[in-house]
């Protein structure tokens, strides 16, 4: 009877609150949907990427076989590979004999004919330990075998990594692996792979670009015996990840013989397979170089370092097919896998966990491990952070809401539990009754949530569907997710049981206490006496607030979480949009800039005293630019070389100073499109023509001609490099303006010698001095953090108001604190060597990206060393971070006043160390004084970059080749010599060659790579703000799109949470509402008294949620700055405020409507029933 009574009471309770339970179930279902979907995607996503990352460092063979020397030839009990032909023995012997033959112990073994026996015994021991080289340490230190093991370990872990620049050890620590890799058993093709157009069948004609890659997992062994002894685990053997393989047994005998046995098969990336609906185990035709091939698709797979190749998918070819298709067209040489490069790139690791290096992208040789994912992988990291954040907030919201609902449900059925207990129902039965009210909705919501979770998971899968090579199944829930959600459900059930148990165990839980009159609590009575003077309506309102204070706090906490969750999803997309748009708005109307690292000074080591001079002069107007002599033809080039080489105006109207010339874009175009032989023939012919017309200069002209002829090979190498670089730059420039894809149009690139174009600031240009600076210390709260980093700086003169305001407008400093005759220098107490020193510091502004990237805060003190000074020297200044430019998120940079910077550099000896300016720096002091005078006379001095309204930066259109040395042509003894001339200042071509030492002072041995590196830097640090904004938007599109779609689910959760709160408020206060109505209170008065506390709680919750969202955005800002180059900023925009107010009004309106409807429904009959 008790059980029937319990069930009847439970059903009756459920029917009386069916709306509450229904909404409660919706809340849990949507919550489980979001949590399960996000967690499922998170696990599947990270598993795929982690598998790729782990594969990069996995050992070549997952499980090495045991092996032994020919000593075990007749041992039938030995299970492993026996070196019956002494191949491993010969391998070890050659290493010992070649490298350690002079070792006394090895000599002794060899002379006593014990070396062979010792090596074979060593092989038997190491082979029994699966080849691990480190196991030699288990041998007796006095044994001969120990000596062999020690020498081999030394050879593989020390000798082969000499001069290899890697950050970790780079050798395999397994003898069998070394033997295999250095023998003809393991072969591969040592060649460069290329991108090619590839299609399968007529439907895919030319539709896709595919990376044709050698399938390194399926390299052939010549010896099947060795092959069969190795546990062939393809997923762990290299960087190729096999996703699925067709069951070969299902192939017909003919297909197996024709395709599989002859290795005529491919593996296709899962994404490519799905996109074009290809099937495993079927034969497809594809075209390459106008030849049709038939092949079997054996499985799906992808390279670990191409998981993010969304534009170009992988087709992995077996080596047989690769040789047939590729090498016959390009290379026919089959090389053994034993090159020095390969061996040097095999990683050594003590515990074998990270033993094998990954295979270089695009190459079939092993590569240095310095491997990084590109922006798609970094995007993955940010998506996962957002997912984790939403998961955490959602889990907290569900648990907190569930707890408070459990509390209120127990409160609402307390009277019934009192009565049941008085009838003899025990606590277990009462707990069971109470549990029905939560257990059924919880289980139903769990099932519905799991079913709906696939839609949530699909959101993130769809937005990333074109980003990765792998495919994440939509209708699959990882076991980790099932465990996680099950534990969450169990936790919620435990929470309800514990809550019920606490109420049932309370002392007041008795039938007698249930009948006692409920007097107001002591605090309320005391407070009510204090406000005896207040009007009745105020006292009634306060009584409601006190009565519902627990519910008000509950509402307050739940609304904080739900408001924060919704507002974060909105603010995140607003911040992303604002950050990408700010790239344009921050620099508007300027569209582009190219930052530079051209050094201000250069030096020579011709004598003890270093001499410093500026490496360029600034052209600040178009009039100055027009004064330069333009080199447009070969004749112009020859005349320029004649005059500048001999420092005489042999050819009229051509300057003798190389800085007065400009290599015009038409001349650059002729280099791009010319053959070297034709070019050199033209130069020689022009020289000869000039010589015939100017016989007085024939000797010198002959010298110049001979110089060119003698160095023709060197010139050709440089010409080819420069030509290739120009062609590469065409691609870069064409990305900015597609008209330059036409090779008949000259690139807008002109070369200047020793001069930099930085037009005076106006509506079209902003002119700055830009260079590199070193930060060696960050001082914060008198604590010194030593660092070593390079960063850029932009400085402007206060006389250039446009440029100055652009970078330093917000650099507010109290004028009373400024050092005399400065605008940004103040005195600060800095703790150095446990002593405080009052030192002048430069107040600077840093970009937001730099602040995020290096965790630099306002008021931090930076120790700055100019880039032209050795970091070991004591030449430095201090700078104080006065402001952080929040809108500058593209690059790391420091902004400061140009005059103050150089003044502080000059004065450093006065406040740091009197002896710091040693004899080798005297010229530097003089140069600084000269520069300061020049800046005071002309504020554009040293300016070398311009922000431009043109889409192509000024520094690309006018590219500066800086002065690099004092090397000069010297006409002496009827021949041209290259000597050091400290008076030289960029007037000759040799001044633009880097100087090494006296042995390099010849044209044919001048290091040419510096100029090549310089030319390659044309496309570096180039910022076209409109294009960058588009790129940034595309990089974060998947994430923002997923968050926008997730927001729909969050809105449902938000509405349902509000409805739950409203219903709980009504159920909790139902009797009071009915009582007030029965004694004649009007509906408006009841509502006013009733909702005050809840509205106050909701208002505070909204305000606090804004603060929480702000903090969350700030936390994410750092990782976004490092990944995308843009920081996130909390913006209290009109849209966000309106949405916050709208959400608040939804809560208010729902409360008002619900209470109003509830009051209107009450009648005298219902009142009598309730009483």
C-alpha cells in the first residue's frame, strides 16, 4: 500500500507541476545536447590532430624483432632474425674498424683475433634486447662486449651529429634500425616532389590540385625474411597516417595480381575520398602529363604535416607507381637509403618515445624536427579553447541550475513528505519518492540530448569540412564523451540524492514542526522594527525580499552564468569583427606599408677603431626622387658602371656617385625577361662601342671589361638568383594587384642605392624612421626579468605632427615630470644591483600585439639596446611603457619620439657608467651628435618607410639597397683593386657588397648571399591592410561561424532557464499570492511587491556578466594575438548593450506575464482549495 501511495503521490506531484517538469526536461536536453556535441567534436578533433603530431616523432618500426649473430645459426629454439650471412656483423665491424682502429683496446682485440667473437657476442646480447643500443650498459664494465657497445653508442649518438644544428639529439638508438637504414634492404627515392594537376575519371577533369606523394609507409624490402620479422604497423612507421585499408581478401584474384601484387595502388585523403564519392577497392583512371593511368584505391590516408591542407589534398602513391609515373619523366636514379643527410636526421632519444624524425614535406628524406603547423592548426587551437570555455560555462550552468531546482522541488513537496513520514514511510522510501521528480526528467533529457548532440557536433564539422585532410564522422560519439556525460548525469543524480537526504535528516523535519506556525526569522523581525516608520507598502516589499532572499540569490547566480554564456557568444563575434575591421580603420586612409630592418649604421674592421656611418639617405619628396638618374637600358647601366667605378665623369650627364641612380622598373623587367648570354653580350658590345668613341679612356674601359669577363660565372649565378627572385616577387605583387599576373607588364619595383624613399607626411603618406631594437630586460615591480628579443620600432619627430600623432597621440605625460628640453623623457627610480638609481627613461608606446605576445604591461621598464651595438656592450637606455596601442595588433613594435631617443642615446654615459664610452666608441659619439644636428635641421632625416594610400607599399616601389661596407675600386698599377676606403660613402657598387675580411677583397670571392637575402626580403613585413583584413577574416571564419550557430542553442537554454526560474518563483510563492488576492490586494500591487528582489538580482547579474565577458575576452586576447596577429578587445558596443537589455527585458516580461496570468487564474474556489 505504501508503494502504491508513493507512486500515486509521485504521479500526482508530477501532474501538478507538469509544465515545470517539461521545461526542466527541455533545459536538460538542450544542455546535454550542447555538452555532448561539443565534447564529442573536441575529442574526435584532438584525436586526429594528436595522432598526426605523435606520428611525427614515432619510431620507424613500431616493434623491432629480436635478432642474433650467426652464432645462433643452429639454434632451432631461437625465435627471431638470425644474421646468417654476417651482414649485421660486417656492418658493426666496419664502424669499429673505420672509426676506432687506433683505440688501444680495439687494437688488442684485433691482434688477439678476438674482435669477431666479441662483436658477435655483443650482437647476441643487444639482439636479445631488441637492438636497443643503450642496453650495453647492462654488460659488465670490464667485458670486451661493453667496450664495443660503448663505441657504437658513441658513434651513433655523438660522431654523426657533429655540426648538425638541431635542438635535440638526432640519431636512432636501435642497432637493427641503423642496419636496415644503412643497407640495401631499405630503399627509397631521393628526389624533390612537386605539385601537379590530378583528376580521377571524366567527372573530375582538372577539378582539383593534389599533392602526389610517395607512400613511405609501403616501401619495399628486398628481403621478405626481414620484412616478415618486423611488426609492420603503418600508423606508427612514419608521418603517413593510414585512416582505412580495403580488405585485400575481397579483391578478385585478377585484381590482386594486377594491382596489389604489382603495387599499382594509391591511398587518398579521407576528405578527397568523401568529396568526390570515391570507393575503396575500385579501379579508377587518372591523368598525369597527358597519360592515362589505371590504379586501385587501396585505402585512405594523409600526411601528418598536411592535416590542414584544405586546397590541395593528398594522393599517396606506392613507390612502384610513383617510379612509373614520376621518375620516368624526371629521374631514373634509385638511391639506397644511406645518405649522410638521412642518417644525420634520424633522431636519438633515450627512451625510444621520440626516436624517429618526420619525413620532410615534399621530400622523401627525413627532415630536421623543427616542424610547425600553419595557421589552420593554430586556428584549431583557438577553436578548442572556445569550445572548452563554452563547455565549462555550460557544465557549471547545468549543475548550478540543477542543484537549485532540486532544492526548490524538495521545498515544494516538503509538506507531503511530512505527512508521508508521519504515516510510517521510511527515509529510503521518501528519498525514492523525491528522486522520481528528478530521475525521470534526467534520464529522458539524457537520451534526447545524446540524440540531438549530432546536430551540435555537425556545426563544427561543417565549418571545418574544407580545412583538414581528415574527416570526422558526424554520427559517432567517442567513448570518452559517453563516459564524461554519464559521469555528469551521475553527478547530478547524486546532487539530488544528497540534497534530499540533507532535508530528510534535518531536525525540523517532523510532523509536529510542520504544524507549527512559521514565525518570521530573527533578522527580519529586527529589521522590521528598525523601519517601523516606513509606509506599509515598503514594509510589505521588504518582507517579500527577506522571504525570497534565498531564491533571489539563486536567480542572481543562475542569471550570471546564463547571461555570461550568451553575451560571450555575442561579444566574441563582435570582437573578432572589430579586430579584423580595425586593421583597416586603424590605418585609414593609408592602405599599405613595408617595415624594414635596414640598420642605421654599418662598420668595418679595417682598423681597431670602428667607424660608423648611416647606411642610407632619405628622399622625402618626389622632386628629390626625380633628380635621380634613371637606369632604363643596358647602355645606361654600362655608363653608370664606368663613371662610378673610376669615380670620374667619363660619360657626360651621368653622375659619379651611385647614390644618384635609380634602377627603373623597366630595367628590372628586362632582367626578368632576358637571357643572361644576351644581356652580357649587350654589356660587352656597349663597352666596346664606348671604347671606340673614347680612345683616351681605353685602358680603364679594358679593365672594366676584363673585370666583367673574369667574373662572368659569378655574375651569372647572381643574375639567375636575382631573376628568380623578381619572378617570385611578381606572385607577391600580383596578390595585391592581379594585373601584374601579366608578365608583359613591368613590376612596380625600382631599386635605389643607399637612399630610402619616405615621402613627407601628408594626406597620402606618413613618414617614419623604422629599424630594429633589442630588449634585454623587463623590469616590473623592481624585479628584473632577463630576456633576449628583437622588435621593430617606429619613431617620428614632433615637428611632423601627422606622423607624431599617429603613433604617440595618446602618450600622455605630466609636463612637470619631463626632463628639460624633452617631450617624452622622465626620471624614474630604478632598482639596479639592489640599489635605486634615479635615471632618465624614454616614455614609449607599444603595440597591442607586442604587449600580448611578450606579456608586457603598462609602466614596465624595458632595457633597450640599439641593433647596431653588440649586446654584450654596456650601451643601452631605459624605456617606460607609458601606453599600449590597443588597435595595433598586426605587428610587434615600439613607438617613440625620434629626437628624444637619440638625445638619450648620446647621454647614456652620464647616467650609466663613466667608462662605458671606450675608445672604440668615440666615432659613435660623434655620429650621434651629427645625427641629432641633422634631425634638428631636417626632421625627415633617417626616415625610411612610409604608410601609403597606394595598395603597393612605397618601400616595394622604391626598394633600398643599403650601404654595407667601405670596399672601393682603386685604380692602381693599371688594374682594378678592391681596397678599404673609409671615406667611401656608397658611391661605388662595391660599397653594397658585405665585407668579411681582407682575404675576401676580390670581386670573384665577395659573399653574394647578403644581397640575395636582401632582395628576398622585398615581400617580408609587407602589410596591405585591406588584404590582411580579408585573410584574417577567412582565418577566423570557421570559428566565428560555429559560435554564431552555437548561439542559437544558447538562446534556447537562456529562455528555458528564465522560464524555469519564473515557474519556481510562482510555485514557491503561490500561497502568498493567493492570500494577498483573497484579502483584496490589487494585481499590480502584488506584482510590485513580489518582483522587486528578483529584478534587483537580474540587474546585478547583467552588470556582473559584462565584467565576466570582459575578463574572458582579455584571457583569449593573448592566444589570438600570437596565432592570428590580432588581439581581441572587449567593446561595449551599442549592439551588445541592447542585447543585454533585451535579455533582461525578456526575463522581466516573462516574470510579469506569468505572475499576471497566474493571479488572474485564481478564484475563490481555488483559494478555498489551497487553504
